[in-house]
C-alpha cells in the first residue's frame, strides 16, 4: 500500500497510538503507584525481562529528589531503558526504565529517567551550549516527536549519552558554562565509551516475502541506495545481490528512504561509514554492469555531519528521501510505508511491533562470492568490536581529533572511529560506539549513585544484559580502563567523579 506524504503522516500517527497501547500490558510491571509505563511506539520489550529485575526490588515511580535525570543519544536507548520515554516534566508521572534494561537493573537508590533525544541534544545540554534550545528542565517529548527538553529536575542533568564524543570546539562552551571563573564549578568532564552497537537498514518483510526471505545488499548497492543512485527495489544491482532473482517479482517499486531529521550520532556514524566504505575503487563484479556504469556511482560525495547531508537536503532535494525525528520516528515511518528503508540502531528494528526485517549487508568474500552478514547474528556484532582494546584509547582527545585541553585528560577516554569504521570481514559492517558523560565535581546528593551506576555498567552482570540486545559490551580492557580512570588511576590522580 502506498501513501501520499499527508496520508502517510496521518496513518503513522494513528498507528503510533495503537502500538503504544499494545505495549502497555507487557510493561505494567515496570510502573508503580497505579501508573503505567509510557511504552515506546512500535518497539516491544524483550520477552521474560522480569527475571533481570534489580534483586527483585520494585522500582519506584515517585520521581523524588533521589532520582537521577539524564538523556541524550537514543542509539544506546534500548539497552538503557527499553526505549521507554519518561515523557513530560519531572513533577509529572514519568515512566521508569523497563525491566531487563541496564538502568532498571542498576543498583542505584533512585530511579534513572533517561529521555531519548539525540547525541547532539545530550552533549549540548551537558555543556550548556548556547543554542541547544532543549533545556534540561523542559518537558521530555514523546518518542517520534521533536525534542523539547529532558524532563529533568534541575540544570544540569546528572549525566548524558552521546554516540559521538565531545569535540574540542564544544569543550570551549563546557569550560565557559560548567567551569566558569565565578559561580558553580562542575569540574572537568568524565567521558568514557560504554556500549557498541550496529546501524541497520530496516524494511517491511511483507512487501517482499513472496520473493525472498532476506534482502541482501552488497556494499556497492547499499552505498548506491544511500546516495540515490539505486532508487528502485527492482534495480538490477539488487537483483544481482539476491541470486539474480528480483525481490519484487520484476515490478518497479521505488525506494522510500527515511533519514534522521534531527542532529545526532547515528547519522554521523552512518555517514562516516559511507564516506569510507563507498569511496573506494570497487573491484569485480562491482566495477561493471549491473552495478557501476556511465551514470551509476556508489560514491558518497556529501561529506560527514551530525545532520543528514545526503539526498533530500540542500539544493538538489530528492522526494524519495524524507526526514523523521529520532530512531523511533524512522522506525514508525518504515512500518507505515511500503517499500521503504532508512537507518537506525539495530535493537529498534529487532524488537519492533509490527515486525520489520533488517537487510543482510556484505562484508568480505569467500571464494570470490560476497559474504552477507545478518545484523541479528550476535557473534557478527561482537566481531565488529573485538579487536578494539584499551590500547586504542586516546586520552584527553575530542572527536575532532584535537586535544580538549582538559586539566584531567585521564578522565576523557576517546576511541577514534577508524578502529570500527571498517570492521573485519564477516563482522557486521556498520558499527558505532556510544559514550556517557558525567560531571567531575558533583555538587549534589547523587554522587554515590553515579559512581554505583558507572561501576555496574562496567560489570559482568551488565554485560549479560547487553548481550540480549543488538549491542555488545566493549572489551574487558576498556572496562578496566574506565574503572581505573574513575578512581583516579589508583589514587595517583584525582578521581574522575567526586
């Protein structure tokens, strides 16, 4: 079924209500005091997640002064809180993290409310960036809507998440606003890589299952879809990728591609991968028909940004490329639109209700035949990060590869994307690392809870939970480096959180 843009919007909003209501029964046990959780639109909780409850202790939903308020990147959001949004202001009934999530299981005295916005929004709130427009105390918007705030009790938030490390250009704002010459000093930032995840291309299986069980896309082809060269599912390149069988039965079916309309880490990491994987000299069979040709290139010529810079933007808009806010906005749009795709963190697709599939992407060859990797193969996700260790950490460096200039460089643990932008053969090819950012000098009563949370996130118990999702824990050496920094390198330096 095809929709006009207006019809698609109306249909999607109606569907969001249906999916949210459908999610409520499974999430009732995550709420207390007679309130129900605000379930994520189109995203279902994992089965049997009650067993992962924090020592059987019921989580409060009273949003008291002991509670932690945070937010930012939605890339790690499903692992953090099952993508359950604490919508509204702090004094309203906000939904706690879902049972089985990391923030539900964390041994904190207070409940952790994490508002999923975007990586850029999170960092800007952390830095008190001048033009953020999304105050920490503003209402947390519903999933799939434009960000309005973080639903926090006070400014600043307790911590934030970001799938891009803080660049040196933003640290200037942090220094001015969070460590002013006079006024409240929040100390130097403690930033560390916390979780690895993958970016997948979702689609509705019912649109194709008459002809294929799994859509397979070579590197050339998914690059060409992203840059607009391949704009029909019946394109001969897609047909060749799938055993020379048309996945539409020979019928023309234009591709609708959804991109993030907000600024954030998922877009940055996706474009950064395209900028590396697509700008190569392709070898046979991808250097000739049915792939490359006189007017057919897979090159990514748009650059890299936290905002989408590809087709559908700028001076050459493409009507088949449409922006949607947040991961759930992308997911809901794909669920509502026939023959569509986009990009989002894999856990959102894996747990979607209604169900969506994820394309198998090429990474490597065996006897000159392309190897297509299933994004739901956990071993393939682990392989994308297994070679990254503590030796790859650049202390004190920003994501622009410039030193932040912090006086506590041991508290800034940055991993250059070059270590995961091209995962080894047979690993899932599009990977990203998400960070957490805490204040070094905590002028509040939550310091012990923050330290307890950080230690828990670097524990074996947390790693077992992460493995249930389409994420992976980072290496034990990186976890050890984080804990070592937390306590000030064994006491030789000031602790990163105090």
